[in-house]
């Protein structure tokens, strides 16, 4: 079944909100073998929404919208549903009661405006919303399935996971797709592509995508087959060849992240790590602790944004800062060593650099980053020269440091 | 001029990449008064791309694509251009030279596959790419403007800012739009809407949107006018009324963030802050240091993820941890006080909580967060009960702590 995802909201088309919803839905549907073929975004404008719905229902079997179900005036998905499906809105007492109950539990009076959310199209199926007052709406008609979800990400995600996926799974038929993602880092896209295309011939029923991001390049295999086993076999076979070809650059698969992979390696070895961060300001610690349960392998760290903190907390010598400077190999070494002793950990990572846009010089340009690693065995640092973008430089530094640790733990040269 | 943005790539429709590109473009074009009416995403599939291009060129005057210009096999935007515009690809020697030069500067041999990127459509205008080897392609034909940009965010952004915006600005005519964003925090969307609609009558030429996010609810005014001054006047007038109505909940406008607003307040007062983070793991420090130049007001912090670090670094008493626990008001107070003394700052913020999904109990459920603030004047803490989502809870805690500091500095009760 082909799918079109339509995200609704002026804030999406004007770019004042990044559309993470359609990415989440795309991933979830692809995983159950549906083919997301189109995504469209339109503003809070009845005519354009109506047009987008009509185009979607013509070219896809499943159309899922997010947004435009809130209580405020700019939310008008239901009006578009009324026009396209020619169904009236009916007041649902039970839905209103649930909304009231939700506010009661939070100890807040329900604002009168929320009554609108109990007005819902006739003859539709409703998906209960655990986190908010806008229920999901589902209309199945003439071989087409239409689903409208709220735009608040947490609410939309719960509805997709708990309601929409089980519902669509029960209807699914026909060709299937198997997706495998392999994650690499430390090699640029074109070099990776040359390495792969020179060694592997790829079948035309398989699509191999290269997806670069600050943490590396992902390889995404999409194999089509006549049934699950067939698609699975094609995808797995290519994945095997890729793993062999890509070698040390491969750090994980699917939902693995450098954070989770490093975490697992440490937990398996009953070891702990800590961090000393300058230009990343806490981003490395934040990345490590996105993983639930990371307290098992992460003790904490020092955000030594100022030189004073490097001296006071990490024991970096003032002389060293005066001669080599804060962005230098000796400073990265001293930060890593200082942090490891302070936090009594097996490994410490340190990051010091010039994130930009200001603060660069001829000798130390923006994007220059030193990453230090200290363990019982040795303390060393690596120099990196990233680009000119602050956000990008900080992300690159975080992932480069985690990759340094991964290779150190595994003894990869 | 109506605009359609088309983002191309399997990774976008399957959701394996979040489409931040179209948000960036949407914002940039809205700011110069163009109306982004549609966004579409399609996979790396020639037929679908061709169809999307044709629909776009029919319903919008400006069509901008991102993605599909890379050197690898899955990048096929140029093939779609050939089909839709009936133009041949021609080898551009000068473009190849520039690509080679770029690799030379990085000390890498150009992979042979990059030669493809010098094959470009006949009779097009090219926008130079500072950060990569895919140039921007622009075709103006029959009153329509078509622009193809690479999908790598840093490259696309540079091309939009340096090339596309100046180019489109020079062509612009007709009705204009003025957008004003007001940023609020500490109040939920529906309460804000009731507060506003009960006091202000909004003209039909103006659209007022409510955009909730973990840091609060933004109000986005889009006013249409016959010229710049007209649109500006309408938008400014409503903004004035909103500022008055919303009062203390308003923390900024446009590109202001809580991080930047708090930073400015501290710099104006020649004061410094530091942080002590438990459940947020460095995210508060990271947020503060997204602002270039934040070393002027931010000394650093301790990521006290484990209890040991709270004791060793911040001087939290072991007894206190044993009796009240790490997620408690006394612990938040001790962390803030400890951090302020350790880092010799005017203000310290502390965050300790249960981010989830595990670790909750009847007495201390997931989402419970204590935020402490210590200054020369006083040390206090506030209790927050957020939701069940780890990522969301951590973001909410970061913004709630910054808002606490903003109000403390300004003396807002």
C-alpha cells in the first residue's frame, strides 16, 4: 500500500517548526512494510488543505494527516474533512467527558474552547489520545484509508505506535519491503561509495542509499520482495557483503547510535566513563545520557567552558594555558587526565576547540578541535579540523570523541 | 509569488532523515515576503520526482528542490530535470576544476565518481557551493523559476543565504507579508488562546498562529498587505496588543531564545552563571553555549549524573542523599549552592529529576524534576511534574530552569 503523509500548519510551511512528525510516521510505516511515497505540507488554509487531501486520496491508498486538530482558531483539519468526505460534525458526549477528566487529573479547569474537540465527523473510528485532548480520526471509504492525527509530537507518536500501526498491520497485503540500516563513521560519503561500488554488484530490486549526517554516513538498504521472507533474504544478503566491505567504519545498525554502542561496550566490561567539555558545553554528556539507564556507565563530567574551570576543577596548569593555549593537544591531554582522576573512571574523554563563528586565528582556525582520551593504559589526543559552522562543529566533535573511545575499547587501529 | 519546496530522498520519505532543509528554506523565503504554499517530499525514484516537479511547476511560481545532486547512484534530480525541462546535460570543465581544487585544499584526491557533478543542464544558471561539490542549478522559463540545491544542510543553507535569497529578492513583486513571532513560556496553549481571544479582536487580513514546543508557546503573526509598509503596520499593531495582554509570559521575539535572552541579561549586568546537572546530563550547558560568545556569561558546570559526583564535586551531603534522595528539594538546593561556590558565579542553576522511562515510583513518578537557583541573595528550588517522555522531560527541565533565572534576574514574581 502506498502512503501519503500530509502535515498541516502554517508553522510547517513557513519553516517556523521543523516537521519531525512526518519523519517519525515515515519510519514507523516503512518498518511494517508500507511504502511512503509522498509527503506534503500545507498551511492552515481550507482550500489548500482540501486540495492536498484530494490529491493524496487519488494517488495513495493510505493518507495520514498531522496537525490542525487543536482547539484554537487556526486548526481546521476537521473542516477540510467535512468538505472532502461530505460528513457532518457530531457532538460526542463521551469524548468531552474524557477531555474534562484529563484536565481534572491535572487540577486545571478545562478551558471552554476545548469543547470544540468533542465535535467529530460522523461515522468515523476514533483513536484515543493518552496525552492530549485531540482524538485521532480514521475514515475508511472506497478502498482508501484516511487518518487524521494531532500535530503535537508526543500525542502523534503515541497514537501512531499504540493505534495506527496495529490497525494498518491488520489490513496490510501484497508486496513487502525490508529495510536495513548500517551505520558508519570516520569516512566520507564518496569514498565509502567508491569502496562499495568497486566490490559489490547490487541487484536492481534493491535500493542502497547513502545518508550523511554529523555522526557519519548511514547505508540504508531497501529490498523489495514478494513476501516478508523474500525481502528479508535479499536485504540480509547485501547487508552481509556491506559489513565485510566497510569493516572498521561500521559501528552499528538500525537504532544503534554511537552513544548506545559505546554505552553497551562499557556496561559489558563493567567500566565507567566521564567527560571534560569545553567548546561542546555539555553536548557530549547530553548525548551519552539520552540513553535510558546511562548511569550504569556514565559518572558525569565537568563543563570547563572558562579557563578558570579548567584550572580549578581539572588541574590544568595555568602555565600550559598561557603557553600552548586552551585549544591545544597538551590542554586536551590535561583535561582528560584531570577528569579521569577527579571522577575515578576507567575512561575520560575531553573536547577543546574553536566552535566558531568567532575566536579563530591564522594558526588556530574555526573548526580546530582537540579530543583527548585517558585510560589506565594511556592518555592521548587527536587533532581534528572541522568546518565553519558552530552547530556542526560541536556535533562532529561529540561523535568523533565517541568514535575515538569505541575504537580504543575495541583495540581498532 | 507562491512557492513550493520539494525535498528529494528516500531517507526523507521513509523518515530516516528529518527534513530540516525545507524548514530553513520556508523561513528564509517567508522573511522576504514570499508565500510558501506547499512542501512535498518524494523518494529517489525518477517517475515520482518527475510527477512532483510537474505538479509544483503548475501550482507555484517558484519551485525549489533539495537533495538528489550528490555523486552517488541514488542521486537523480538531474535526470528528472532533463525529462521535465527537456535539456541535455553538458560537461562543465570549469566546475570540475573547482571541485578538484576543493579536494586539493583538503589534501584528499578527488574520487573519480565526483566527475558526475560537473555534468549540468544546458542553459541554466549555476550558484557556487562553498562547502561541497554540488552546485545549485537555476532554470527560469515561462514565468516559472526552478532551483535545485544539494541536500546537505550546510551546503543548502549557504546557497539559500548567499545566492537564492538575493536572486529571488531581485525578482519579487506584488503583495507582501510581514511575519512577527512573539515567544511565551510558562502558560499552556489553550489558556493563552483564551486570554488573547477574550481581549483582542483580530482583523481577517491577519493570521495568528499558536506554536507549542518544549520551551513554550510561540505566537506567530502573519499580516498580508498591499506593500511592505502596509503589512508591517498591521503586524506591528497586533504585536503591540499581544505584548500588553501576554505580559510576564513573554520572554522574547523572533530569533530570541531563552538561552540568548538570559545571556543578554547577564552580560548587561556583568554577571556570570554556572550549572549543576543531573538528569539533563549536560543539556542545559549545551543550550547555553549554543550562543556564540557565551563564555562572557557562562563559566561552566558539573554534570553530576552519579551520586558520587554530587558528593565529591558539589558537596552534597551523603546523609541528605540517603534521607531525602537525589531527586528532592534539599538536593536541588545543595547542588545549586555547591555549584555557585565551586565556580564562583553570580547565579547557579541545578536540575535533578527522573527523566524516565524507568526509575519512577509512586512517591517520585517519572517526570518529577526539582530545579534549584542560587544567588548571593537567596537559594531556592521549585518542583515540576512533567510527563512520561524522557526527551521531552529533559527539554522542559532545561527551559523551565532558564525561565526561572530570567524571572529571578528581572524580579518577576
